[in-house]
């Protein structure tokens, strides 16, 4: 509850305080310090913007000419950043416009009742948004919410940008509604499982759709022909990052959304799903009393209580309840339909300008947990969104991870599907960028080498959570901004390359693995991401395929000589069928870790794995932990240079149980065995199907890269066996320099200590059968 109060306070305080500050700044128009500004070329005619793929890169075009995606994301000092963009010749500024501070009723209320602001702030700080709402008077409701928008502020802002030769991306944040909306529709605010309200409407709230649509229609009609308009930001979710309230370091304070509005929609959704058949619903949920009028979204199960339970959880199907699966499917569908509603609305109102949005990205669904429940990235590919971006912080860990393992996966995924991509970089507290200019140079070069773009954040936004996140994000200095731009422009443009091998990711697995495990990260999604890193270290850069993409378009697999399946612990029947057909047609399959344990409903133990391996005999689990294993001394193309070498050390992170079956009878060749258990295979092969049962990528969590030469050699042998060609592009071909640290110290330094403490507990609590 403490985290809940803090997050609520931050949300409302930022909304109202930034409104007042931005309004002041819009009128003050401070000039940047330093050299005298060059005379800009004003924008005088409306433009058409769109994205088209050219030579493998998704490029942004303005009036038929390609342009670089290079700009600013201001926070408070909007005019100052427009001036900076003009001075540096950048393309755009993205301007986020909160509904609450555009609304004249909200602004006038707090101006006329200054004491009410402090009262409401105190109540919200205590997690009492309901009590705060009760203190508000009843407000009239508008016939059209756009009638109460302070358009003069936006008129002056766009006119000023046009005078400075700078385009704007207008990002109307419709999920921070005005005060009259909150007072009138509390049952349509997001609510967590404890009944605490969030200052955010439920997805597909009828009142949100009605009034936000009115404002968007007026907004687009007013500015779609303005010469300074580059495009529209699809402002979606709690932090405009496609999420529910409370994600990641913004302090998770419950699972959402249990609002009366959401529950009502859920019941109607169930009625359609089960064809109005109450008996079918009761059979699926295992509840003889449930019906379509009383069905209630379930709460999450208790966290595993100790290390033993964690190990069993990581080797199991996750939450097994059909009610939970139904609720997660409903929640995701709500998000997708809400996102598409607003995306299609913008597209229908203004097809001549781009639409940008932060999407879900590969391997982050389960990592982020069920709290944000990101929309799968395949849905964004099919949406009207033209340009996608993400918002990481720039610090030593991120820079080292990029220099070691290469660019983020989402850049390649979206670029090769016709969506232009860029990264908006945020400053992080405590990082001395003047002492480490290489951080800035690295990410600016990466943007050009991948043929993508770059945006720079304005800072001054608090980062709630454990230290150092309780500080404000710093603002990049003019000198640092110039280094970003100079490096970007001096680097030749490259592109990402398609590969002969792909890894399949299923973001929906976050339905079942939702505990905020170790600062919000779960081992299974880390396994897949780290496995990709190992392939990159071996000189290969696999493509990523979403499970839904493969199910909807099975022909996509014909592009690849081999496919990787990593920790897909539940698998849909449709996906298994597509993969079986792919293997039958001659494709290679590399199965890693706990793949194929259960069907999509958590039943049919080992059913998907048996089908993938084409095994008729029974498969059983051998519950070993902290084991080591070695490659066999036998001839096989996958074992060239590896005979007898250690494959993995004993480790507290060796927590995956090993599936066992009659290898010889099923025609499999054993390539590696568990030490002390010579009859238990760690790696097997039959034809072009290879199964690696223990951890693979997780070795990067506690083993320096220089100790993984045998694993990397196996990956190279594997790719050569499948006929996969080495991938070019901005990735190192070989490991150079001194020994590299383990991945956990590069990417997740904040929870390394907690991580090791927990898994030391595994050593003391879990006994090997």
C-alpha cells in the first residue's frame, strides 16, 4: 500500500504541476543560452509524411523526400527545445499534451480554489483517490469536450514551431482526463485487486472513448493542415508506454483492472467466448456456481514462499487456472482493441501524416510481468502505426551491453516489417556523461549503423522507486546534445540484415508467469534474450518471430533454414502443428530449456515436446538442480572440437529439470550427458531436430563470456550444420579484449546482490532427489 500511495501522488502531482509549469513556459518562451541563433527557414505549407522501405530500411519521407529521424522529446521547456531543434537543424520535437492541463474547467478550478490542490495532493499521497473525488464538487458535463480545450496555447505553439522551421509530433495524452471526468466517472477509472483507484481510465471506458474522441476529432481538424505538423503520437497507457498502471520502476502497486466497468465488459466477453453456455463456463472454470452474471476476475496466486517453491514454479506451467487465462486474454484484447480504436481514428481523420507509438518489444512480455501486460509487437505490425520507439536510460550497463551484444532486437523486427524505428534516450541520475562521452557516441553510431533514428529526452522527470530512481532524470547539456548529433551525422547509414535462422517468442506467456521476480524480471524470458546474445557472440543474428505471426502466416518459416524455441513452456496447438510441418519439410529445429512442457491450458504434460521431437514413448522429468554436464566424445557434426569438454558448470542457476525418454529407441543420438548421471542426456539430436535441455542463455548470468567458448563453438557448429550463413552488420565477429563480466552485471546491476542471495538459498533449501 505504501508503494500505491507514492505512485498515485507522483501521477497526480506530475500531471497538475507540469500543466502549470508548461503553461507558464508557453507564455514566457525562454531563449537558449549561448551563440546567437541562425535565421531559420519558416515552414509555410502543409506536408505529407509517411514511411516507405528503401534498400532494407524503413525510411521516413516528407513530401516524397527521405529524412532522418532525429529530434527532441521535451518535457517542460518546450519552447527552449524548439529553439534547440532549430539551431541544430533537427527534424522535430515531440510535444506531449496532457488533457488535464488543456481543459479550461480543470485549470480554472485550481486557480479559483488554491487550497484544494494541497488537500487533494495529501489525500492522493495517502492512497485515497476515492476520498479526494468525494471532496470535488459536481461539474457540468460538456456536450463536446473539445469546447473546453484551451486551443490558443496550441495555436501559438505550432505557429512558433513553424516560424523556427521545426516540425512537431503532437501527442495528446487522453489517459490523464480532466477533473470533471474523474468526478463523473469513478467507476471507469482503473482499479487494482485491493480496490485502490488509479488516475487513469479503464481501457475502452465508454466515457473515455466518447470525450477523448471529441477532442481528437477537433484536434486533427484544427491542425492537420498546419505546416508545422509532422505527425501524431498515439498516447497509450499509464506512462505512454503501452502499459497498465504501476510498471517496472514506477512502483507496481497491484494488478489491474478490477473496475466495475472492466468487470462488466469481462462478463459480456465470457458470454461470447462460451456461446452463452453456462455449463461450458462452469466446466472450464471448475466452479459449479459461476455464471455470466456473477463471474469475477480472479486475483493472482500467492508468490512462491521459498526457494524450493521457486524452483518448482520455474519448472511448471505457471498459473494453471482457466479463469486466470480467460481474464488475461480479455485484458489483452481490451488493450489491443482500445489501441486500434484510437490508431484507426487518427488514421481515418488524417491519412497524410505519420502515427508514432511505443510498442511492445521481443522478450519483454514476461520480463515486465503481468502488471503492464504489453500488447504483442505483432499487433503493432498490423496496426496503422508508422513509427515505433522505446525509451531506455543511457548508463554504463546499457552501453556495455550494446557494445558486447549488439543493438536492441525491436529495431530489426519492426524495420524489416515496414515500420520505421528509433530510440529515445533518457539521462540517468548519477551518470557523468562528460566523463563518458563514449556512451553517447556508441548509441548515436548504433542508430546510424542500423538505419534507424534517434531522439533526445528533456529530463526533469522523477524516477520513483529504490535508489537511484528517486532522483530526477538529468537533462543532457548542449555539449552532450551536440555530441549525439555530430556522431549520428558523421556515421554512414547501415541497415539490419535478415538471417537464415529465427527464434520464436510468445509474449502471451506473461499470462502465466506474472510474479515481479527479482526487480521485475523472470528467468524464462531472460533465458531467451540471453540465448540470442550467445548466437550474436557466435557471429549470428537470428531474426525474431512472434508466435501469433507464425500461427497466422505459417509461410513465414519458409524463409529460414532453422528455428529456435527457447523456454516456450506452454505452447498452442496451432503453433506446434506449424512447426511439425516445418520440420517435415526439411527445416531445422533447436529446442532449448523448458520448451513444450504443457499445452496452452497447462495440461497434456510434455505433449507439445513429444510432438516436436516426434517421440512416441513417455517423457519424464528428472528433478536435478546445480548439476554440471559434458559433451560426449563421439563423432557428430555438432561436436567438432568439443569432445569431452565441459558444457556447463555446477551452478545455483542450473535449476531446469531434465526431460528423459528412451533416446536410442526413438532414434536420438546423445551429444552430452549430466555428470554423475551417464544415462541422462543434456543434448540430443535426431536428423535436424536438436534439443538442449539444461540452461543455455542463463549461463551469461553467472559465467564470464570468456568461459563460454565451448558453448559458442557448439552454436557455430549448429548453424553450420543447418547451413545458416554468418550475419553481417554492427556486431562483433569475435570476442576481443579482456574477460567480460557476466550478463547480470551488465544489464541488471541494480538487483545483482538480491539475485545471488536468493539463489544461494536454493543451494541450502532444495535437495536433489
